[in-house]
C-alpha cells in the first residue's frame, strides 16, 4: 500500500478518532453491565440451545429412527444443516486470510467478529456428522489410532474421512489464528481492568507486552497463517463437495461441485456476517468502525459470489441437457419441477435473482435492505443444500424406491438447537472480547481515518511519511 | 525475567515521534533496551536493527513434517500394515492421499508455528510479564533503557535524550 491514499476512497474509520478514543469505544461493550437487550437475546439463545440438547438426547436415547430418514433418503436435514453451517463458517477465514493477502483494509473492521462466527459455525456443523451416524458412542472409530480391532484402520481413500480431517484442521487453525489476533487486544482490556477482571484478562492475554520484536513475530505469524489458511478455506468446502461428487448419484456426480460449493460457502458466509454485523454495530455503537463503506464492500462480494453460484446452477442444467444422459437429465428436471420444486424455486429466487439488486450503489449502501437481503440469502443457501440432498435422493434409479421426506420435530429441534449454540457463543464473545480488532484498526487509522482520508480530511498528510516503509511488509 | 532490573523509560504520544526518537538514539549511539507500542509500527524494525523473524522458516519445517507424517503413515497402512483394495484401485493410491496430506501439512505448520511463537515471546496462558505502563496497550509509544546496569553519566544521557526527543512522560520502574 502506498503512502498516498486516494481522495475518492471513503474513510473506514469515521468520527475523527484518536488512538485513545478507539480503545475507549471498542472496549466499552465488555466493560459495562449487560443491557436488557443482551440479556433477553442471551436467554432466547440459551432456550434454543436447550431445545437442541433435548432433541439430541432424544435421538441418542431412542435412536436415529426418531428422524424421518428412510432407506431411500438417508441424508435429510442433518447433512443439509451440516453443509449450511460449514458454508457460513467460510466468510471469516476469507476475510481474515484472503483479504489480508489482497491488502483490503476494510477487513480490519469486521475480521474479528467474522472469525468468531467461523469458529462457532464450524462447531455447529461438526455436531451433525457426530450424531447422524446413529451409534454416537462408537463415533471415535472415525479417528485413526492403533486399536484392538486388528488394528483395522479407517479408510483414508474415503471423502468422508477427508472431511473429518478437513473440518478438524479448519477448526483448529481458525481458532489459533483468531486467538493470536485477540491476544494484544486482551492485553488492552487487561491494562484497563482491575480486580478479578484484571486476573481474567491477564490469563487470556498470555503475558503480552507490545514489544517491538513481539510485534514483528506477530506480523510474521499472521502473514504465514493467512497464507496457509487461504488454500485451507478453499480445500474445506471442496472436500465437503467431494462427499457428493465422488458418489454415483446423478446430480451429485459432477466436476462443477468444488468451485460451486466454495462460491456458495463464501456467499452464505458473507450473508451471515452482514446479518450479525448490522445488529452488532447498532447495539454496541460501533458505526464509526463498521461503516457503510464496509457494508458496501461486503455487498460487492455477495454480488460476485451470488452470480458465480447462479452461473453454476445454470451450467448444471445446460450440461445435464447437453450430456444426452437420461438419468442426469431426469435428475435436473426433477429438481426444477419434481416433488420438491418449491425448494428449487426458493433457491433460485433468494440466491440468484435477488442479489442482482446490488449492482446499484444505492442499494448496496442501504442498511435496512442489506439486512433483509442477508436473511433472504441465508434462507436461499439452506434451500440450495436441501435441493442437492433430499431432492436428489427422493427420485433415484428405481421408481419402486422413490420416496418423500419431511423432518420430524426432533430434526427441526436439533437445527433450532444449533442456532441456539451459535448465538449463545456469539453473545458471550461480544461481552468478553473486543468485537473489532483494536490494534489493527489503530494501525490503519492514519491511512483510513476520516481526518486523514476522504473528502473531509483535515489531518496532517505529512504524517504519512512514516508509512513509507509499509511496502516492506504485507500485513496491514 | 529473573533478577530485578531498573528501567528508565519515556512515553511518546505518536508513532512519528517514536520513529524520529529511535533514529536520534541511533545517531547518539544509545543502547535502547526495548520499544513498546500499541500496534505494529512500520519502519521500526530496520532502524531498531531487528533481524527478520525466522518464524516462517520454522513453519516450513513443521509443514514438511506434517506432509511426511501423513503421506508415509497412509502409505505404511495401505501397503504394509493392512492392504485393502478400495474400488479396484491400487493399494498405493497416491491421488486419494492428497487431501489428508494437505490438511495435515497445514495443521502441523500452524500448530507448530503458534507454539514456537509463544515460546520465543515468553508468553502463554496465565503468564504475567512486567508492564511498564498501562497505556502502552492504549495510545502510548515507549522507549526503555536499562538504567540499572548503566553508569550515572549514561543515565543522564538517556534522560536528556528522552526530554529532547519530546517524550511526554519520563519515569523509572523496577521490574
């Protein structure tokens, strides 16, 4: 990044902040008593979580028969929800890793919350492969360890096992990356706190002092972690798509699946980031750090990935027709006008048609509309996974085994439970940790604060001289 | 830090002041003990004489260990320990090993690097390192000198330097 900031680029930090004001603003939510809104939201989330726990225990106690899966449709809401959650998790790593490599400064306002969202979404996703196997008490058979069964090893050639490795690696690496970034900010909270809170943040801040050598290693570590997270995030949803693509089911057995799944994951992830950030910035009073400029940028990503997904849907149809392969043709005709036509219709409307309004700058910068659209896209992406999974299975090769599937209350309850887990963890995160990366925002203040950049800049531009060394390192 | 050390330090209000001061300290040949800041200050490392971190080299080695672990383990399982034919493919079906090999490479590299990072930084869960001033993690930039091991004359030079380069506060602390 050059020292010169384009005057037409909008500032990313508004309100003429100085370093101390940034600390005050971002630390404030975790330093005051929880508001009534937070307590209410937390109770609702914990309520949903309890419903989920009850339904999971019900599943374990009475068996997988409490779900409506049958011999034809072996994957229903469980795997639909699994893929949906894992997709939502992708935006965090995209923002923190890929946008860091592309030097997008707007990531600093939203990366912390998006990474937190990634971790919580992956946790929700990981729940489903664990319980859908039915006999949960032998689920440790997944892991390759020397055992008394031979030792009989797991099948390393199976995409389902690759998935286990991909998701556990993704979870671990995201957690490490996120926590490494949190440590300096926990130190800020520690140095402002007293009493028990000081002890608590002292434990979390890992003895951070802010020494120059430590910052140098911090940047080196962030850069390498970003570099290896970038292919990792692409690999995870690729491998999730292999679960389907390596099978012999028409409609699943396609080479388009990996890029199409990855684009869809980023699409749904950004939608969830927008849903959460629009509420968070309002309630925690962070409008100066998560600005309309940030929302505009995220809406551009939504438009791009939504259009990629749209092209993928249409390619699937065209290739099915062009292949001349009747089973493939039937599979896609069934998706569009079969028993589950309404889910295909929902998917197309929510994912392909509606995001096209973001071609207009006015709509991209409309917060209420963006919020509405983000919910819409979340629903659409859930439909996409539903279209791929039960719709395809419901009409397989033999008409005698054709079937229909609606979930039981247990399956719906588990899905509600994962929403509960997700929001409970997110609400705790908002209370305990700084929702915006304090140190990273301070580092871009002199290039993106509204007193230095944009049309209303009043600041001293000569101070940019100090940034002339920025080319030496990629971070920030 | 084992023994107690007497630290003389100055706090600056802006990173530009800090950078000018560090350059000035170099021309005066003053031995800076450490520099602290609330965020990474660019351009500081070369003038402080900090060598590039070798953390990424360590990361490469950890990653390579991960690659070998995954690939050799799967090879051993499927060619020596318990060969099974899956889908009519050879025992040693290399393309099918790629996803897990990749994942373990990333996993080993990141876990190894993060552990190394905290080990060399002297940090970890619950570790308490001495903090010179609570505002260093907020909005102050700090240059510190080891006053305990310096002669009175040198300490005078340090103090004069901090005053002349515009430190807003100058204090001494035993850590």
